[in-house]
């Protein structure tokens, strides 16, 4: 019932044109590109920036860095396998093999904190 009414209303608008509603005939044509640009800047661009920051973080990863994984495990990097996405971390008495992409952030060491505080 409702669908039939909507079709009828659409047919009446087509007969009347844009005179009564006030919207120009080409109004819908420029809305789509504006919405696509808005979607790009609100959704896609921040994601690209975050992926770039994560890649830079993983490039700077080195032995003896203290890291936090996405699952919340805190450990120290023991070994980084070159040519592979695998690293070994030590958490308390346990050694874990994880992929590099599981590293969420690097915890700054005490020396790094002191240097940044002096600047």
C-alpha cells in the first residue's frame, strides 16, 4: 500500500517538475559527488593515516624495545626475523612468537623519557 502511494507521489512530481517543490532539476546530480567527498575525508583518509603511522612504528622496531600488543600483552622484543613478519617477545618467563602487525605501540624506555623531558 505504502509503496504504491510512493510511486503515485513520484509520478505526480514528475508531471509538475520542480516548480512546486522548489528543488532545481539538477539538484540530485551534485549531491552524490559531495557525499562521496565527505565519505572520503571522514572515513578513508584517517584510516590511511593510521596505516602509515603503524608502518612507521613497525619499521622503527628493534631488539630490546618494550612493546604492547593489541591483545594487551606487554613484553620485550628478543628477536626480529628479517624477511618475515614474525618477532619473538618475552613476557615475564614466557617467550611468544607473534606477527609484527600485532604490536600496538612501543613503550618508551626511561632514558628516552629523560631525554624528551630535558628538551
